[in-house]
């Protein structure tokens, strides 16, 4: 089957076409309007989705070199995400399906981040563990099958991506800060400054204490030595990134060793982070794991992952109907 995927959960408007094992196109329209506000403004995001959705879908269909009559089903992100943003993608998917007389497939955005591993080879084998780290989520997921996933650890407060973005804001860098922390960290010493590792039970995480300690550290040093941040930016970014990465990988290792699982994957926007990618590869080499890291364009929000998730639901005849509504919160 040929699946059209639609993603609009946050601030990327994306459309992709997937046909039996091949991703034919994946168009991602980023929204730059939020930079001026230091974070995503939900009302603006939904308006920009409205402007971008039709061009993104047209481009995805034309890049795929198919006609819209070749499409067999429409898969869309039902949630979780910003309600106004989701509404644009859900409404478009329903209208397109109605006009073309196609079945609809609802997809959970967080499951789709994980199922991005089924776009390219090599694919992980079930059961595998996936560390899903994004702007809104930090989870260790035991993936037993395509749609049988169990969250065995999660953050009690901020997500890892949020910790990156909030730290970068403290450092005076623009939004979104994650990629900038990554860039500066490459030039710095990760051991220059020691930030605390929270002691959280089980496979859970906490990042709000880290954020506060970074804030106090910066305020103290900037007061004592004006220009501290500017003069030590690379070392600060490297040290912050190092701490976030070790918090993530220590819990992931613990889960992998406890459960005896050797297929270990990363997913979500923060899996674009160079330090995290390298850290997982080193850990995998040490423990003899098969590690899986998505291609960059499949880490942050994209419709390719929605299309591939939709494809596996199509094979199970798992369809939804025209009454479906978006869900801002949507557990697995
Ligand atoms: P969710 O998937 O939880 O709904 P989201 O869709 O907003 O949240 P993603 O697009 O998956 O999140 O990821 C965005 C996050 O990834 C942002 O916090 C961003 O700073 C972070 N990020 C992206 N690239 C990098 C990088 N190279 N290093 C660190 N963080 C990064
Ligand atoms: Mg985004
Ligand atoms: Fe996401």
C-alpha cells in the first residue's frame, strides 16, 4: 500500500509518502516565527500549520512521483501535542480521506518516533529498548512489538530537550537551543564544570534540579567575573551536555542490564545530539549491544515516521473513522 503521512503536533508541518518498504518523500516545513519568542507559541503554530499543510502535502506527493489517486490510506498524528496544531493535521487528514474516499489511520506521535527505526535497515528486533528523548518527553520504552510498548521509565519533571532548551535560554542563546548546545559543546571540555546527577529511583529521570543548579552556577560566576558565560561558552555547553547525556545513558544501561536486552535504540529530537549518539555507540561497543540511531531527518519531528507507523497499522487493518478528534495527551 501507498501511505500518506501527516504530522503537525508541534511546530513542524510535515507530509511524507511511504510505499512498501520505501520512503518516497518526506517534506518538513519548519516554523521560524517562534524564534522571536524564545519558545513555541501555540496560537501562532496552528496558524502557520494552516498555511503550510497544503503545500507540504502537494510537495510530498509530487516528490514521491505518485498521483494522489495512488494513495491507499492517510495516516496522521492524533496526539500527543499542542491541540491547535494537532487539529490542523487531523482536520486535513479527514478532509483528504473524505474527498479521496480513503481509510484513516491514527498514529501516536511518541510511538512513531520509535517506529522511525523501521524506515531504514538495519531494523531492531523485538523486544528492544528505546530511549525516547524529545522536547516534551523522556522515556525508556520496552518495545515488545510494533504497537505493544511499555514505558518503564519517564521524567518526573522536565524533558531532556526542555533541559537543553532552558539551559540555552539561561546562556542567552536563541530557541531552539538543543542544536546550539551541541554545536558549542563540540569545541569545549565536558569535564570543565561538574553539575550534579540527581538520585532518582528506578529508570526515572529528573532534570529540573539540574536546570536550577545551572542557573545558580551562571548567576554566581557572572556576578564574580562579568563575561563568564561568553568567555567559557564552549566549556559550559560541553559540561551541560555531558551531564544530560550521562543521566540518560546511566538509566538506559541499568534497564538494559536488568532486562538482559541487547538491541538498544534512540529516538526523538534529542537523539540528534552528537554527544548522545557517540555515548550510546561507545556504551554499545563496551556491552556488545546492537545500537540503533535514526538518521538525522527522522530524529526531530517528521511525517516519515507517521507514514511508516501508518503502514504497519494498515497491515493489521487498524483504521479509525471520521469522528476521530485530536488528543493533547495520549498515552500508548
Ligand atoms: P515531543 O516529541 O515530546 O512531542 P517535540 O516533538 O517538540 O516533543 P522533537 O521535535 O522530537 O520534540 O525534539 C525537539 C527537541 O530536540 C528540542 O528540545 C531540541 O532542542 C532538541 N534537539 C534537537 N536537536 C538537538 C541536538 N543536536 N542536541 C540536543 N538537543 C537537540
Ligand atoms: Mg519542533
Ligand atoms: Fe516529537
